[in-house]
C-alpha cells in the first residue's frame, strides 16, 4: 500500500499554479460567488446555519465568466442560449428546468 510522505505533498496557492505544475485541470475555470445574480457566501460567523435551496438564487449574471464557458454534452445541454452552454445547471436566458413530478405545481415540497 502506498503511503505518501510529507515531502510528497504539494500545496498550490492558485488554480493557475496547480495547472502549470501538474498539467491537470487545464480546462478548469476559477469562479466565485460574484458570478451569480444574487448569492452571497455562507456566513463564517454562523457556521452551522442551514440554507434552504428555495432561498438561494443560482442564476448566472449575464456577463459572468460562467456564461458560454461550457461544452456541449449530447442529449444533456444541446438547447443552450449563446455561443456555448453555460457552466452549472441553469442556462442564462432560458427558463429553469423542471425536475420532479410534473403534477407538482407548488414549490418546494421539501422545506
């Protein structure tokens, strides 16, 4: 069994450093909360807060780095708006997808 030694570990301060040193994750994009229309980072003072999905807005800002930064996945995201699919589950300029039973007309049922 392989057990890494302390000298085997590498620490990288940025994604760019990691990409340059390892040649991995070359297509990755570093993003932050500012790509979303209205989403704030978790409150570090209230570490155990519970956040409900219905209270969060994951819609992308129209000019964010995540818009048109994806790749086409056949039968999954071919119906994109713009030059390419957006990163994430929600496509900017398109209605949010409906997951779950179609008869369920009120949102959400899990709160």
